[in-house]
């Protein structure tokens, strides 16, 4: 990139100094200027293209989108709500290359970027006029703007002694030939957002359809099943996750009603009933990121564990894990997945409210861990709170949670708390909320990470921080002075004494 930039600048200087500097004495200046200007424009275009795409592509291999309707289904399908596959038939004219049979396989390897790659039509067909030749169907979108092969492709044909002459042939495209996105664009109202993406949970495709897509929901569901091998059920979320157990109501758009599913994430198997627990495949990277912060023998407290994506991954890393979830179904599948992955002996599971879990098992274990001397303690403590809608409100539990003398600051537990924000400055918003519930400032003592974009104006973030000692520990009250104690050991009366004020 730097070399191209320097060449770009060098050419600019040559054009300025050489051409303009000799204009008075060189009668051929206009011709020279035109020639150099053409080279300069080409180089400038090359530089801009490389800068934009970070990779260079030969101009003749760039897709020609001059006819965007070419791969669009028949216009009569617009507004269809019940899938009629037969209505998608359409005849498309494609370029054809005549090739000798004996070189067909080698040629296809060299020209695979130009060959028609569509489900349904064959890429190579018999030549009805010559049994010694085959016809190779080419992709019209991969041709040059003139509808011909590019220079590089023509050189390839010369190597195989093939005349670079193209003919045309009509090909029937059926429903099977079109991609899901092309079908949705043809069916849904023009100008409206089209949905072709979904979250895959085993054999289940999970959609979040918008209002304008709902009249087409069953068609959308069936198309997703047709176009995605292994998907046998499509569901749509019909409410937000606002109930106690973090699952959502859903309706089945197409396929089977079986919600029992199996998934694999970070080399770990999970089984659960998707209709009764919370699972988000888009958090796989976040699960591994947090566990990568841990070392063997570290302790992880998972306050809202779900079916175990944080807990089981940490246990496989030889960490000691305390995992909790209020939802009885999540608790059941958490236990099941611990056994399935053979970590049930290293994970203690609980079915409690998050506050009760923090005030009970977490407080008890923290007291034990932090009572050890610095020399004895070699592990670190982490608390994961992945309930983005509410987790930050649980942070007030840490205020004066522990008794006793504050431990060394490097032994204090690290909290990873998740939250949503619709604020213009989501990082500041999430920090302000955390500070409000902790009752202290986290400025310079926390890190905030954007996890994912949930909606156009809604972000999911993770704030990580060590719980400050003055928050975690109760203030120690001074021991009352015994009346038998000698007067010399009593506090001297002093109106400005802070100690005396605290006693009184």
C-alpha cells in the first residue's frame, strides 16, 4: 500500500514538473500530456481500488451488474404469501463456450470463476451439433461490460487452443436455481428490508421478523428450510425476553415442532429444549473471550449460567466453577450438560435467584478464598453476570457484602457484567449505571467492551472491574473502650478528633 501511494505521488510530480516545465519549448506537449494523463489516471484508479478492497482484482473478473434483473425470479411472484415453487420458472439467456471434450476438465479448473454456478442447471452440456465438443455455460454477471471474455481469460483459452467465440443459449431457471435472498427480494414489497439471515440453533432457524415481513412469514420459513440443508424447523420470536426465566415465546413458521436440539460451541456439546431456555449462538466469541482470561485453578462464579456456555468451558480449563440459574429448565439442562461433558464433579450448580446466590454461596466462597494469605493464594476470582436486561441492577449486592479486614487489592474478585444501552455514548452509559448501583466511581478502574449490536439503536456491552475494597467490605466499627482500662490509654478529649466523633 505504501509503495502504491509513493508511485501515485511520484507520477503526480512527474506530470507537474516535466510536462508543465517544458510546455513553452515542446510543441508536442498536448500529445505527451494526454498519454501521461492516461497512465496517471489508470494508476490512480488502481490505487483507489486497492485501498477500497484491500485486494486487487483484474478488471475483467469484476462482476457485471448491468442487468440486475437477470437472476430475479418472474415478476408475477411479487406479493406471494403461500409458496408456489412452480411460479418461479424463468428462461434466462447465458453465454456459452464451445470446448473439446478432452480438455474440458482442465479448462474448468482454470475458468471456474467464469462458469455458471447455480443449483439446477448443468455447467457442461452436450453440443447438439458435434459429439466431440461440449458446451460450457458461463455466468453473464462475470463477463466484461461488452459481454465478452476478458483479456486474461482469452489467454487461458489460447493455451488450450480454443477459439474465444461465445454463443448464447436459453436456460430454464426454476425455484431451485434461485438463492433465498433473491426469492425474498422478488416476493416482498419493493423498497422494504429483506430478511435472509437467522440464528441457527442445531436444526432450528431462529428469526426476528419485522412487522412488514409478518404477512410472508410462512413463505420465509419454508424457503429457509429449502435453501439450508440440516434446518428442519423455523421459528420466529414474538416477544422480547422480559420474563423471569429469560426465554421468549415463539411461533413455528415452517417444519417440525421439535424444539429439542443439540449444538456444538467451542468444541463442547450442549443439549436443551430451545423453547424453554435461553441460548444465543452469537455469543460464542464472548464465551471464549472470558474463559481465555482464566487460568487453571481460578474460580468462576456464573450468576446467570443458563445451560452452561461459560461454566462448562471454564470447567474444561480446570477452573473451579459455581454456576447458578433461576429457571428450573435451565438448571435441569445445566446439570445434564455438565454430565454430558464430564465436568459434573468440578462444577457446583444452583437453582436460586441471582441475589440469593450472591449473598449465599458466592459470599461464603469469597470469604474462604480471601481469608487465605497472599502467599497461599495463587488463583484469581471472577464473577460473570450475563443477564443484559437486568444484571447491572444486581451490582448493589456487592456493597458491604463481606465482613472482616479488606484483603490485598490484587486478590479482589473481578466482575464481568453485561448490559444493554440505547445511549449515544453506550460505554459511558453502562459505566454510569454500574457506578450508581455500586455507589462508587470506576473511572480508571474498569474496561468496557462492545459485545454486539442487538438492534439499530441498541448495543450489548460488557463492563469488567475489580470490586473496590471499600465497596466489598463493611466499615469496621472501633472496639468500645473498657471502663477498667487505665486513663492513660483512653483517648484524649479533643473536639477536632475524628476518632472521638466516631465513638460518640
